[in-house]
C-alpha cells in the first residue's frame, strides 16, 4: 500500500532566445540579437529587422514523456554546409528501394570468361542482377538546398531520484541517449537514392582504382568532385562513369549510363558555346571524365577519345589563367592518355614531348613532405621520369608511316631526312630505356627485386611501393618489346624480344600479387602478352589478366584478353618462317576484325 509520494523539485526552465532578426531566422542561424544590427547582418551588409515576439503558448506536459528532454538547439546550430546545384531529370520515375553497390558479391569476381577450371568463379555474367531504383523526383528547373546536420534532435536521459519502492511500483522507461536523425550519405548531390549510390560508387570504388597515391586524400574527390556542385556536365559524367562500371560488373541501374553520358555531352556542348564566359577548369574536368568513360568502359568508339583529347589540349594551350592544383592534375591526366592513345592506335601524340627532367611527381593535396610515396606521381607512379621517353616512343609509328608514304610518292629527299630522324630517335630511345631507373623514395634501395631500407628499418607502405615499382619496370620492359617488335619489326620469337616479354610479364604478375594500384597496368600487360609464345609466359599473362580484371572491372580489360587469346591461336598456327609470323600489327588486325579499337589506359 502506497503511504506517501515524494514530490520531485521543480526543474529549472530553459532559457531560449526567440527574438532573433528576420535574416537569421530564415537561415536558421543563431542571432546575437544586437540592435540596431546583429553581427551576421553587419558582416553581410544587410538590413537587420526584428519582428515582434509572439507570446509562447505553453502546453501541458504529457506524463508519458517523463524523464525526456527534447533539445532542438542542435537543429539550429549544427549546420555543416549548404550546397546548391541543378540536376537533370527523366520523364518517368519508378519507385523502389535503393541497394548499395559497395558490398556486392561482384567486387571480388572477374567478369572475364576464361576457359579454365575456375570459369564459374571468374564470371558473374549469368548471375542474378541487382536493380537500383529511385523513389523521388528531382527537378531540372529547381535549385535544391540541402542542409546536412550532425543531429536534428538530441534525446537526453534525465537523472532519476525516485525511491526504490516507487520505482518498482511505477517504472518509467528511459529513451536512448544515442538517438539522432541525419540526412542520408551524399544527399548534398541528389535526393534520388540511385544517384546517391552512383556518387558513393565513384568516391569509394572508382576513384581509388585510377590513382597511385592518396595518403592525404584522393585527387578526384579533392579536385574534381567539388566542381560537380556547380556543373551539371561534370555531375552527369560522374553518374555515367559510375553507372557504366556497375553495369559491366553485372549490376543493373535504373538509369543507364548512356542516358547520363548523353546528358553530359549535351551539357558540354552548351558550355563550349559560351566561349569566354565558361570556367576552363570546369570544361577540362568534364572532358576528362568523359575520356575515362570512353577508355575504361568503352564500346569500340576510340575516335571519340581522340576528339576529347584534341579539345582538351586546345583549351590548355590557349588558357592564360594561372595554374591551380586542379588544372595541374587535369593536365597530367590528359598527357598520360595522349601518350597511351598514341601507343594504342599507332597515331602521333597530340601534345609536344616534355623535356627530360621537367616532369616531377604530382602529389595529392596537403601530402606530407616526408611521405614514403614522395617520389610517386598520382597518375604515373614511379614512371614519371620514364614518361618523356614513352612520349617519343609513341611518335615512332607515325614517323615510320610518313617514311613509307614518302617512299611510295618517290619523295627521295624527304624520305632520306625522315629516315635519318627515325634512326636517330629510335637509337636514342633504346639507349634511354637501357639507362633508365625508377626514382625510389629517399633511403630506399632495391636488392634482388625487393625494396629495402638503407637503415634496415621497416618501410611504411612497403606493399604498395613494391607494386608501384613493378608497375614502372613493366612499362620499361614492354617499351622494349614495342620498340623491337612494332617499330623495328623483329620476329616475335627473337631472343631479345622474348627476354623483355618474360621480364614485363613477371613484373605485371608481381604488381597484381602485391595488390597495389593497377589503373595503368593494361598497356604493358597487353603488349607483352601478345608476344608470349611459350606456356610459362602465357600462364603469367593469364594470371595478370585475372588479377587486374578482378581488381579494376573495366570493359577494355576483357576485350584485351579476348584479342590476346586470338593472337595466340594465330601465332600457334603459323610456322616461324611464314610471312604472317613477321607481321608486327597482328593484334591490330585481330582487333579490327572484332570491330573494336582499344585504348589501353
């Protein structure tokens, strides 16, 4: 029987200002209420007006809420940022839940189809697809304000001073002190779940696959992604790239990559029409993303890559603006693909060759000076000093074609001059490749192919550095293969060719084994694999192709493997003395018959 009830002491009332100015109330910012002008309005040079404070109408407390205190101050003061942007929208919208692509089972499975015992484990093509749908509509004619908050409502559990007998008779539940309400991840980019998933995939998967270093952040997230808030072409290009990568991995999206690609192309055309009024960094970023779209998930339209590169290099050559981290990063990316495209298509590079020693590693923003990756370029790895040599190498096929054309047209003097230039350049390239060594981090040496510290200390990031080293050495040996086989026309089975084929494939396999960056590995792997004639080297080729495809998941990797297998079949069917065995462009003929032109980026 309850004999008495102890009345709890009254709580101290909360003091909350409701007399802020009109501007601070509209922006949901805390106002210092200074008259005649608050600090925020004075800073922005605005008229500061105050409305009459309405009397507060108190409600009677609900006993069921005993022990809870709801604090809405966090909703006013915890604004982190406020973005504005425009989004294009489709006419028809299907409504369903969004499924995150980040942890799907396709991340560790290769879509390539090998004729091996592990075929089932390597190919997810016949697996059940997953569809991303969206449940709300964006308006292309609206500017959307998104405010992300740490916490909208804080639920605070109050201390209790009940007597034990009273607590047993009339218990009152206590709310969770961790309850909070937040906006979904990447909601500042879109209010559609499927598009937020695409941004998530770009940030957490794709951007990590195409750079060598990111100890202080990923350059695509630091320099390119922020531009998308004010640029629809960049945003649509990001959507297109992420969506196409997911589609190739067997994950269906409710909005196809081709839709976003077309939107990006249309937006880019409108930007170009503005001429002097447009930000050139915005133009270059949109073009760069479209180059990645065509190269990494291409559908046999490499001429578009060439067109994009021409436009970008024209913009860079005419720009008078000061260099910024974003412009330097984009310029490095365009020059990388200019050389890779020339090597892939047998055309001349569009840019001029950089002078020896003028290229220095481009680091991520705010990278520490004492980083173990200090000699590693974000896009070129340890091959920064090799790239001027690669640029001159990529020009030899075009120079060789000019000599043949001059000979057919009986232009004797021109042909003689071009031959002298060709011989001098090719010999200089061969000498430079022989003497080249990768730039190692300070106090680190290579012993028996392994990086070791000169002071016998443990090397930070050793696995990553080891993989980057093998990637650079693979480029060096594949450059020899390209020079001897494609430029000089040596037979595939010649000893000097096979020596560098084997060395390049060993380094490709080591790059994959150490699990480091593989975004630039396809060209050296393909060049060496096409010239592999023995079982050992072909086994190494297959191991490297499986590893890079499982890691990267790009269309051009699967196409390259198919071309390589067809080249092997034709080489095995030829005798060593047959004219076909001397054909230096066999893989180009095979790819032409398959209807694809691959850029091996």
